[in-house]
């Protein structure tokens, strides 16, 4: 069986059980993705779990014996990986798509190797966009579907001065901002047809994510992956398009959206006075 092949925990569901809810979760081998898979599996969803580590995916399959779990080994940092998972999104009757896979590559912009920049853009921009593009037609045909795109609070950190964020993450921050804008625009486009889209923006989370990049954050207060999933699912119930698990005041998030729309609406076909010659 090739790395891209699907492996099922159970070949078929009992004939009288009907069509089960089905969720595809990327980056499911650890952290937030694994927490999503476990929570959705416990809620009765069948699953397609995507990751690069076969052994971790097989452990996840074994941890969910009561539901049908298909393990898909794919690298979303490559065109081939994106195409493999997109094909599954188009073929399967997905109830929910969780675009969670991530890679950080934190380093100064000029020092970021082109290969790592390309991998980051594939994982956090190309993959969420193309997987959603593959899944949406089927969701529209069935009249239901939910897409959760995992971004992060760094999406809002672009204007932060160097003193506040000395370790700059320009490309990573840009990919997260893309996810937020994509999710907001896609939600507005699809909500008349009954679909839901959420941008999930956690802060620092207690997972292996930073450790794999060589950062020791053991002394930094961090939210659990389970709490992030709790916020996402509760946020969906509340109709939140932008879900920030660690932000107590939701009015701050609403203010950001209002400011964006105010700037958008304030444009005119005339050159702004500050740019006109004196």
C-alpha cells in the first residue's frame, strides 16, 4: 500500500446505520489536530485523519475503535500531497473539514530558505485553499458542511513593533492572515447555502509544534489543545466566524472587523489629499 493509500479501521458500517457524519482532519497526528479527531470521534463522526507520520496515525486509529477511521499519509508541503488529499475531499461526503496542518519555520525573512518558504506556503495557504475548494461542491450539493481553518493570533500581529516581537515571523504571519481573510470571505459566500466557515485563532498552545522548531516554551503559559477544540466547537454553535480561544473580550475582535470594513468602505476614485502635490 502506498503512503497515499487510505487504510480503514473498519471496512463498512452496518447497513441500517445510515450515512454517518464524516470529518477530515489534517495535521491529525498530534496537537490540535489529534484533539479534534478524538473529540469528533467521541461525538460519533467517522474520520479521515491526515498526517506525515504513519505510526502516529495508526495510534490514533487504535484509540477510536467505535468509529470508522481512515489514515491517510500525505505531506501537504508538496503539490503531490495536496493533490492526494484534495482528491479525497472531492470524493468523500464530508460533513466537516478541519484544515489544521502546520509548519512554522520561524526565522528572519532574509534567512528563510526558499525551500522552507515554499513548504510553509503550501501547508498554510495552498493546502487549506485547495482542500476547501475540493470539498465545497459536495457540501453545497448536500446542503450542509462545516470548514474550520486553523490560523493563529499572530495573524493580527503584523503591525507589532520589533520590540514587542523581536523574533519576526513575516511569512508565517502572512499565511495566518490569509487564512483569516479567506475564511471570512468564504463564510459570507457560502452561508446562504447553509455552510459554515470558521477561522480558529489560538495563541500559544501546549503541543509539540514549537519543540519541533527548536523552541523551549515550557516556562510560557500555554492553552491546551483540548481547550482550543472546545472553543472552536462552541464558537460554531454561537455562529462565530472568527474564534479566538484566549481572547476574553469578543468586542475587540468585532472592532477589528469593523475597522477593516470602515477602511474598505472609505475608498474613493480620487487621489487622497495626503498624496497630492502641495
